[in-house]
């Protein structure tokens, strides 16, 4: 990779933190917070950089140990994390998961003069609170679905008359990707409302919820890197949320994704002018500290693109297909954004595909401890596994240790080739009850 492929671009009115200097030649000690497939994708990409002196992860995973020094520290124990930072001379922290961001880890570290790639706690409400997000969208006049706030089953059923089925019910708080319910009729809506409000299946995340009009169209994931005043787009990706082929079954955290997704230039302009630019302007207007990735979930409807949700970090598994596309060094990208600058980024002329291999029982009751058979360490320049939820036992056998267990990654000269390579990689492992969609990327192939 050429160092020239990622160019420094200073922005007006950006204040660089006075205790740091932007030096693109010096090596760094970097810490990645998290343990899933998204964080393994970040760790793997950073491991190839000549600018990384040491690479650490908290807590990391057995699958990351070949590329990073993993510390047995709870990622929500801020004081313990700071001790690791000080002891190891960490100069940049990249926070992967939403929980740590929502709890304010970035604020905690920044107050202690640590460089952090992540938004602050207040900005994290864009993901941590569906109601906050909706009010933000409305204040910025950004297209989104009609909605009502509901706090009880009776209130939900009363207000559903304002909407047409299917109904969308979103728990207000973070629910590990399980807080959105698409209900085909009133009976299903009532059942889910009872689960949220009466049975408290989502805990405090379901103290209140949004009842939304279901948007019809096709979905895309638009990720940007922003400093809260300007932004740089990342390659478009298309996630596959449902568990089963043909978008059937329950919603999940994502069963596969392809990138880059190429869309009509006119649609691209509308997304930038009506969604992305107003979003960043509203971040600045609200004085929200944001130096990281903003994930914008968009539904392209007959009326135009509308925002479904915000995530305040890399999507998972979107990160897995975006990271290998950069024609440059992610260290430069992360470091500059954390300091308030943004880089122009160039992208390789290739496609990427991620196929998620899930545990039996996922997403509701994932089984841990199932032995993984096959060639887990098999990889090539165009295919490899990322560990999303695995562990090693005392006999050095790989076991399932999460809902989404492995990500099979394929890189190709076009979309079809990347999909074929990803599925070929996926075929190298198996376990009892393994779940895998077989139609990742097929909808896009049909319209190309």
C-alpha cells in the first residue's frame, strides 16, 4: 500500500488537542476495546500497519491473540482500562462496542489526556435511546418514519390505530440488537408489547418504546467518519438482518453483508444533502463530541431515503467488509479523526463479502461450548475467518462462545467472486446446529 493513497486534509475551525501532535511517521501503541468480529476486523487490519508498535485488546478473544496482546480486564471497568493504558504507554484507544461508548468510556479517557476514536456519552444517545434519536432527526428535519412514544401495552394498542400493519416497535434503550420488533398484525404487536412492558424481557431498555410506521423499500448501511463538523463517507454496504434466506425469520445482529454497494448518483446526492449533511450539522449545533464512525441505517422508499436508525460505531458485520477495502493505513485514519482532523480516503477496486456462521439457537438462545470442526486457521490473501464468538478449551479445541461465532470473509475482483470466495471459506468449518444464510448478496447480483 502506498502511504500517498491516504492524504492529510486539514479542516477549517478544527482545534487539535494541545497535548498531542499529528505525526504520521511515528509508530504507536494502540488499544482496541471489544471482543467480537467487528473488533477482530479492526485488530487484523491494524496488525498489517508498519505504524503499529504494539497492538492491545481489552478483553479481546482467543481468536485475536495471534495479532494483539489481550488483557483479562472487563471492558466496562474504566479504572482498570486506564491502568492498562498507563502501564503499556497506549497512545490511541479505539472503542468498538456500543455499551462502552454509551457508558462514557471515551469521556473518561479523554479527561485523562488519552487520544480516543469514539463519540462521547451524550452523542451516544443517538444509538442508546431510540427516542433521543427520533427527536434529533425531527429537529434536523431529516426524513424518517412517523412514530409515537409508548410506555404501556394499552398505550401501544391505542396508538397503533394511527399506523398501518406491519407495525414496528422499538425498545428505547440498548438491547444487543434484539430491541426492534416487526409485527405483522395487532396480535403480534400486543405480544411483543407485553414482553417489553409487562414481562420486562429487555429490562430497563424497554421502559419506553417507539411505535413506528413500517417503511417499505430496500435497506442500505451508510457509514461515515466524522469529527462532529464534517465527514468522510465509507464504502456503502448492505446488511442481511433476518436469520433465514429470503429475509425470513427473526431479526438478528446481521447474518452477512457485502460491499461496496453502488447506487444511483442522484440517490447518492439526496442521501448526502437530506441526511448526512443535516446530521453532521445537527451534531455541531448540539455541541456533541463526535470523533468516530456514525452508522446511518437507511430505507430507500418510493418517497425517497429515510433514516431507520443511527449506530455510533462501526456496524457489525459492516466493519468486516469495509476494513479490507481501504487503500491506505487505518492508523492514519483513526488517529487523525481522534484529533479532530479528517483524511481523504482511497479505496481498492475490489469487492468484499462476509458470511456469518451462527450458533445453534441464535438469536434467542445461543448454545455455547459446541466443538468447531474443520480448518479454522485456513486463510489466503483473499479469504479468512474473523472470530466473533469463539473460545479455546484446555485441549486446544475451538468452541462456540457466542451467538455469531465466525465471519467468513471473501475478497474478489467483483461481487460474484467475493461471494463465492466467502462461501468457500465458510465451507471449511462446521459444527452441530450451525446456522448460515445461503443467499448473502444475491439480491444485488440479480439487479446488476
